């Protein structure tokens, strides 16, 4: 398990056994896998079928998951669209809490 505490008040949780029931697609961001690794560290591995790489971030504003739904290998430079999951629209605030620079995609 990897837990990264940050002075900005967010926590990165990369624990494959963590169950974030109830999160669902809230939108998309555009970012390279390399940029995400630089900011968040190595991702946890998904199910290997629909999700290959994912991060889970928690702050006082909620939980967000960043994942490559039905994508290719995240280190493939062509993978730039990442799904954002959360319980509600507060997930965007969690990304901001983490200081993650992103371009929102539709």
C-alpha cells in the first residue's frame, strides 16, 4: 500500500484492496501518463481488462479516481484521456486540492 500525505491536505491512496464503492464517471481530463506519475507517483494496477492503471486521491472534499477505462498501456504516449470518477462533482475540487494541473476534456 502506498499512502502519500501532502501539505496541501490531500492523500494519495494506492491500495488495490481499497474499495471505493459508489464512485462513478464524472468527466475526463487530458494528461500524459508520465505527467501523472511525476505528480502522483506510480499508479495501482486495475483489473487488467477494463482498467490498467489508476490512482485514488482523498481530501476533505471527497474522493477521486483517475483511471484509463479501456485504454492502452498508460506509458503509451497516445494515452492522454483519463476518466475521472467520484461520488459527485466535488471530485474536481479534490483534483485542485492535489495541485494537479489538467485540461478538462468532454
